[in-house]
């Protein structure tokens, strides 16, 4: 498979009253076209910060200090790529929700309580696909079935032709400010609402024509999460980031959402980055997985390889703490505590809790290196 997006040595810090929190410490990972990549680890290890750094939406007091985020524009030519860290904020605004979309952990926080569901899904189309909507409206106006009277029809055609060429032109913005003239946008909104109904229907929500009229408080938790997914998928992104998308749902709804994401990946989108603390979810849905600990990426491998032959001591300890059907006696636990990232331990951040540690572990940060086919681990002392 070819690369879709690549993070190279990302360093992100949060500047607090207690000191500088070293949230990401030279994190590097690659997501390929057509893959499902799972990012797992304990709460606070840096999974969500990695995704936010990728999209450049780290909020204050956080700051991306260094590193590169390479987006490959052509899956057949790796030379055609850009560094998102070097792009303008205007470019990133257009990219977010268009080529890269994110499903946030809490749907209640992602949805506007005073806007209908249909309006919120339609917003994505109105923001990112103005030209496509104008073209669709023009096709309707040129249709022999169009019932708009001739003088108004000619005026609308000229307005939408101008909007198709440059939807952000000064003249159109001026028209949108004048109450008598801003009616031209209504057809675009109607077209966007039609698309909203279509995408909600694709997600298996019954009665989509009625659902688009509802408000978030009228929906269950599972339905709200589906609407958030509909907003994320509105513009057919090449990468969908799901940040703990099923963590607040019960088991049956969680299974439905995961199945939905799997189907969407096959039909609608190229790749998925699934952020979770649930190893079972990763085993069921992902092709590759990265394991994070205290702001470091400590192991990356194909899912089957990682579960059958984990190499990093932290990954082994994490898998050992998961309940099994054949479980006898007490579950294993990882001794010690997660380090304070204001004053993280020197060298490998896991070494104070590692049973295999040696002198070098407390001095030198291990690099992520190849330890097998499609398998990398960051450890000075790899247990067999």
C-alpha cells in the first residue's frame, strides 16, 4: 500500500502553571491508503493530541513545537506531497472536514443544540462544496422541468454561474448581506439539505426525511453518534479520524457503530485512524496498530502480529492485563504509576515500571526500529 499521511518527529507541549507538559515526544507514524490504523494506550498517553497535532487543532496552552505532517496527494506518486505544518491556516480550514474529518469523543459537545440535525449536516456541504452545489442548482435551472419564471430564471442562472466560478467573490458576499438579494442562497441550502437526507439514509438511520427536522435532544446516544459520523463523512474525506467514537455507548450500540465504520471504509472513505483504549475494538476493526505510552510511540505492527507476538515490554504488560476466557486467578497489573509529563523520567519513559530494564534505558531514549516484517518497536532490551 502507498502512504496517505505521515507524521515525522512531532513534538507537542502544553504550557501550564505547573510547568511544560511534554505531551508528544518525537512521535512518528504512517497511515496508508486503504488501511485502518488503531492508536491505543492508557488515558493521557497522547492519542488524541497526536490526532489534533495532525490536523493542527491543538488548543491553548498547547503548542506544536516541531515535526512534519506529510500529506501524500497522489497514491501512485509519493513525490507529490505537502507538509501540513508549512501550510496557511486558510488551507487547513479547507482541508479539515473535507479531506480529513474527525469524529470527536462526545457527540453532545460536537452538536449544536439549537440547530436541527439536517442543518448541521448541511453546513459541511455549504462550507466545503459550494461550487458543487451551484453546479447542481444550475442543472436544475436548465432542466426542462424547471418551473421558475423566465426573467427570474435568467437572473438566477447568471448568479449561480458566477458562484460556480468563485463562490467567495466580493459581489456574492455583498449580495448575501442585503436582505432583499440574499434569497439566492436558499436553493443552495435546499440542495444541501437533500444531500443531508441522502447521507443520513446511507448510515442506516430510519425515516431520514423526518430525522433531519429533529434536534439533538430528540435523539438517543447512538443516533447522535451516527449524526456526528454523517457530518464527518459529508464531503467524502480520504481519512476519517475516530477519537474514542464508541467509548460512551453501550455494547450493542458500540458494535453497530464499529460495523458501520467498517462498511464505510469499504465503500466511502480510503483510510481510518481509530483512537481507543479498548484493545478488543482494535483487534476487531484495524489492520495496523500503534501503542502509545506517556507521549511516546513504543510499538507499531500489523494487528495479528502484535497480538500474537508483542515485542515491547509495555505492550506485553498491556495485553497481559486484558481479561481472557480462560482466565484463572488474578489479572496481571503493571507495577508503578504513569509518569508526570511535566517531569518525565529520562531515557525510556517506561523504564521505571519495566521488568527488563538495563542501565541504558534510564539514559537514552530508544528509537523506533524494525524488529520484524512490518513490525517496529522502541526498546533497548527486546524480550523474546
